[in-house]
């Protein structure tokens, strides 16, 4: 035994400023009554990451540092950090996030007192580092819950009802050795939870011990690593739930009949549709209304006709999709550097909207035929009958658009 109680496992790559910030929190705030270590796995950084780490080692921080010769990808680096930890317990820490030290200590005490528990999950805070304020929790746990070894049905019900993402946990090292194995098409927290539950009890605790920094004092408006998952990974979410169910059935912990199969399918569908609705909002807020509309059709088909994530966008969505479709078609056509607006007397507002929705700055907008070379101009007409007029003049027929061309397939 190493004698180390907790390994704080930090994967990093070319983020020296963020890592310095994270290690400063470690130095100033993590005053544990038990031995701990910080394991840093550097994915072949080319910036000053190594120098930052060496500074903190020289100041007495209990760091073990590993650096790759070549970048192996994020998943391998996370796995490496956890595998190299010597502690009785392991916790992942992103290089731009922070732990809540007293809550970590309480969770370690809980695990010490509940030796059958393989991992202790908790919600986490979104944190404004500038204002030094917790914004909200990612999910809620109303009271501490411990689920016995193999209780797949109860845990699945709990996850779906609470819309819980088991991403942040403190793991018992002896269980992690076989639980943390590669999974790609199934969103990893659900398979990993199944693996831990297959070895012992799992707990969900009320008190957060992790802060995910969403407004950084180091780099404002930086992209969040998890955002891409939120915006694109709904099928992987479903895959993770199905993996969990499959394992529960195969272990004999869940009875599968035609009736229970339909029940579990519906629960997976509802969970996935809720995540798709969040993705819809993210795409709409980023002003990618075409992708938002694609998600809208699937959410409507799924039966969530008035989802609160969609409600605020519904009225203006058709117009935004139609205009952005025009923008996309003009931007995509090679050699098109002019957009002629036929039948419009005032174009300032429309041009502003089209620029906002992504119209290439090199594309000139005009209402004058004299400014519109035939081979390099797309046309948008206000009256459908004008389309044939512009085609007869020699404009490219598939680049002369009327609103009907753009909106006929937008069905609300």
C-alpha cells in the first residue's frame, strides 16, 4: 500500500495558464488531513506546461508528472491519469476546474465508513470564477442515496427520473481497475456506472465536491469541453443507457418481458429527447437555426410538443431557418460574390439579419442589376413570378430563389 488516501488526477495539454490556476487552488485550498497526491498527465504539450509543473513541485506540492512524447488523444490521457494514481481513492479534475476541499474530505470519510461503496457520485456546480459565485448545479440530489450491489433497475429508474449524469465521482481504486475501460459509442458515464454497480454499491450524495468553471478569470468566453457532447451526443447518451440496461439484464438483476422492454425503451426515449431539446437550445443560441430545426422535427416526432427549451424560439424559427438556408446556399456556391435582392426597396434590415446568420462578408448585397454580373450573382426575389424574369435575363436558374423555395419544407 502506498499510504496515499486520494489521487487527484489531472490530464492536460497546452493549457499552462489554466493548469497554473488549478494548481494554485491545490496549493492554497486543498488542506486535507490525509495524504494525497496530484497526478498530472501531459499529452505532449509544446507550451510552458512542464515549467509550470516544476515550479509547483519545487514549492512542495505532492505532484507526480508524466509527459508523453506524442499526443495520444484526450480519452487516453484521462485514462492514464487515473491508472497512474496510487491512492486508495481517485478523482478526476479537469485542468481548468476546481474541487471543494471540505466536501471532498467529507466524501472520503463517507467512503471510509461505507466500504461496500465502489464510487460516490454527486452533482457539480457551474462556477463563475470572476464573480466567485456558484451559478447552479448540473442536477439535483434531494438526499443521499446508496444503491446496493447489482441494483440495476432501481439505479436506472433513479437516473431517468432525476435526469442524472454520473460524470463526477470519487472512485475506489480497487473497483476502478476493472470498471474504467474504453467505451466510445455509449456515453461513458453510464457504462462505467454499470461496471461499478456490478462490483459493489454505488452512492449519489447531495453535497457537490466539484466546480466546473464556466466563466474563467484566465480566459473569458472560452469553449466548454462538454459543450460538443451536449450539442451532438444524444445517440451516445441513449447508447449509454442501453448499455446499462443490457448489463443489468445479463447479470440477472432486471427481468426483461415485452412489457418491461417497452417501459425501458420509453424511458430511454424521454431521456434522449430531453437532451436533444437542450441541444436545440444550444444550436439556436449559436444562431445555427438549420441544425436547430432538424432537432425540432425529431423532438416533435418524439411527442414533446411544447418543450420549455423550444418554446421561446418557436415563433421566429421558420423565418430564421428560411433566411439561413438562403445564406448557406449563397455561401456554398463557388464564384458567387453578389446577392441581388429583386423587388425589395429597403434592404438594410434584411442585410443585417443575413450577416448575423453567417452571410460571407465578401458577398455584396445589392438591388441594382448593373451591379450584378450574371455568372457570379445569386438572386432573391420578393414575388415568385419575378423568378422567371431573372432566369430569362441569364441568371443561373438554381441560384434564383423565392421565399417559397426556402420555406416550403419548414413545417411547424
